[in-house]
C-alpha cells in the first residue's frame, strides 16, 4: 500500500541564504517529522533544483568534521537561493537510516579502525538503510514535474527514478576534504560509488 502524506503547515523561514517556506509533512509510513524547505514557485516546473538531505545531527547541528553533511546542507541552500527556485527535502533518517545511537557506536568502531561501511555492518546494519519513498511523495505533493538533483550519490538517483521521480541532471555538492573526513569520503567513493573529487594528497 502506497504511503500517504499531508502537508500540514507552511511557514516563512528567513535564513542567511535568503527566505524559504518550510513545509511540515505528516505521513502514514513512519512517525517522523520530514520537512521541505522551498524557495520560489516550484509547482508545475521542470528542472527544479532539489537536494534530498538525510538528517545528520552531528554534522548539521554541531558542525562535526567527521562527515561532509553539514557543509553539503549549507552549500545546497546557497545554490538553491542563488537559483531563486528549488527545494531542500530534509528526511529524518539519521546515520544513513540506523539512528543516532547506532551511528555514535559506529563512530567508536571507526576510531578503532573500521571504515564507515564495515562499522555499520559490524553493528548488524546494512551499509545504507535510507529510503526515499517519502521524498518522492513530497516532490509530487509540491507539484514538481522534474528535478536537477544536488547529489554525489548515483544510488539516490536510481532509487528516485524507481519511485517515479524524473531526474534530468545531477549537480555535484562537494565539501572540503580535511584530516577528519578524508577516510569517510574515500570509503564513499570506493564502497558506495559516490562521485567525489578527492585530491591525490588525501591518499597519503
């Protein structure tokens, strides 16, 4: 049975990247508070700039340098604002879907020598447990005809297309490589097919 969702509230949110309208959704698939951050008029339009961003408390809120999430969130909002039209879909699926507690346990395993994929598997999870059904429904609810997706992840494009979303183009959204996230980013490339430009010096 196809999940249903309802756009319950829309409210104006001014940010350093300009003004957006925040859409709060309820749904029948889970009890999580998924939201869409919308810039401009997107209904009925093709090639709308869209970022589907999965929650990362440590990166988005605390500014952790262990991942690239916070920087990607900030860059996506900047690019959407510059375009004058677009959507950031914020999905509440922390830690690639395993939750905050398990993600923090995975961090400790990474500090002990495992990479991000092997740490998740060691804890009994898949490398990536995220799903995009809700995101596809939110895009449909907003009346968007087709999107240009801000992502480095080919799997995200494939999953959205399976769900009926027309993805016309991929727009890279790359963060800076630093000493704390270089292993994480290299694992994304080697084990998860992410399309990233990692400087050769980061391999040293």
